């Protein structure tokens, strides 16, 4: 079901505003967090913008490696999304012996195509990104810009350059964070028409 | 039904990734466009990030005034959103006599509280913003950062700092753009729980 997405279509993966998971790796260390504040920034080559709080361990790994992965978690991953969004990778890295969320929480993952960050199994889409350095922007606003260098999606719900949720079960719909761990799933679709 | 939203809650208005309308005004000129690429950037004071293409007339008005409004259109406004997103304010401004989308398309609007940009009637939320100047960022990536200085929402669907779509008709749900004028509306909600 996992299928490559042409880079020119990658912006569509985030166009409808889903909450994302963010992973990064540097040397032997890796981490995973959740972020509701991510969006496309350009079509082709595709770029994205994402807010990564300076207090996160993921931020350290992104700063050190210049890479990150954005993933669109599925309706089946609401608990996982809340859990990785509310636990500290730093604490696990400093434990004796050191560990990480993937190991501690048994999160299935696989190797990315172009970057070192691990990708989470069961997501609906995966965007592998290289940071476009704007140190002042990251310092002032925790904002990172990145170019998407590889993209994949679950072909059951993303094909032909567009999400198709109409016939998908809740487990195959994206998560959109309202607050406090509550998400809405995409529901009915509507076609807007240009008026004369 | 329109009610002030405390600024500390304003980020929640965009947290779930809706498509927005963007308005701006400068002197006698005003315009309105659609944008799918907008997100919160900070909580309190609330800030936002939005991509505004350099070819748009709205961009000229934002650059000249330093202000913009972001609005969350409702399910009833899918046609309006597609229409303003696919017509040129520049062409209307250069017509003889000059006009604008509000007049030409009969779009109901009302005065903002803190900025000059007109606000569109029937939206679900309205965020009045002042640009945080990053000229290099706007020049390189069409990206604008702004501080939210006033916020309102339709209290039927936003109260207590959170969207409540579960019992709302489609006409009172936000629009999330999939592509080509097709949107998904928020559907069922799910509560994620932190695992041990």
C-alpha cells in the first residue's frame, strides 16, 4: 500500500492541514514528536514549514543533522500521536542504558529513502525533508523551512495526487488536532464551484 | 453568534488546518483571496504564518498596509472560497470604474476591530493580524508572519477555546482543501489517550 508520491504532488499531502509526526536522527540518537503546526510552503520543488519547539529533543537532532521527516498519522494512531507528543525523548536518551521512544514504546518503523530519520509504520504519508537553513527564523520563532526530497503515501487513500477519504474507514483518515488530544477526522467532501 | 475570542485561545482557530480567506486593505483599495497554507506560529501573543503568492493583489495591499485578516470560511462558503481564489482583484482595481471582489460579487462584510481590512460575513472565525516584517522571508518564500491582535468566532461552533463540530451541520464546519476546489469537512472526532 506504500507507494512513492511524485515530488510535484507532495504539497497535497499536507494541504488539508493534518497533524503530523516529526522524526529526526543524528548518529545513534533518534526521536519522534507530534506537531499540529506544519504546512506546505511551495509546490515544486516541494517545501514545507513546521514549528519545532526549542525545548524538544527532536529539535536538537534536526539542528545537528539538517534533516527531518514529516508523517501524516492515521486515525488508528491517535494514542500514539498523543503519547509521543507528551513524552520526553531527552529523558530516554539520558537513561541508563539510553533508549528512545521507538524502542520504549514499541513503535514500528522503517528506513527512509533519502535521509537518516526513521519513518513510522502505519502512517498515511511520509515526507523526507532537508532543512533550508534560516537560523534567525528558527531562533526567533521556532520555525523551520525544509525541502521535501522524497515522499510516499498509502495508496489506499492517496492516489492521483489527491486524498480520497470518502470511502475510507476512520482508521485510514488523517488527524486534525482540536486541542487536548482531541482530533477531528476528515468527513464528507464538498466541491466548490467558481461563480460567474 | 459572533463573539470575541481571548487572544490566548486564538491559535486554536487554525490548529486543525482549515483553508482560510485572506483580506487586506490600503487606502480605498481592498481585496480578498483564499489560502490553504496558513498555520499558527505561537500561542500568546498569538502569531500566524501564511503563504501569500507574490502575484496576488492582496499581497500588494498587505505589503503597503502591514495588516491582514485571516478568516475561516464555513461549509456554506465553498463556492465563495473557490471564486475569490480564482479571480483577480488587480483586474477589478484597474477596471473603469475601479471595483473590487466585495462589490462585484456581492460579498457581505463588516468592519474589523483593530485593522482596516474588511471581514467577511458568515465565516466561522476572524483573526485580525499585523505583519511581523521579515522582508527576506517574504521575498524568498512568499511567507508572511503576523501577530494576531483581535480574534472572533461563531460561538455556535467555537467556545471554551475549542471547536465543537460534532453536532454542527455541514454549513457550520470548516473547509480543508484537497485540491481542485474539493474540500473535506471535519467529521467524527476521536480522543487520543497517552499510553503508559
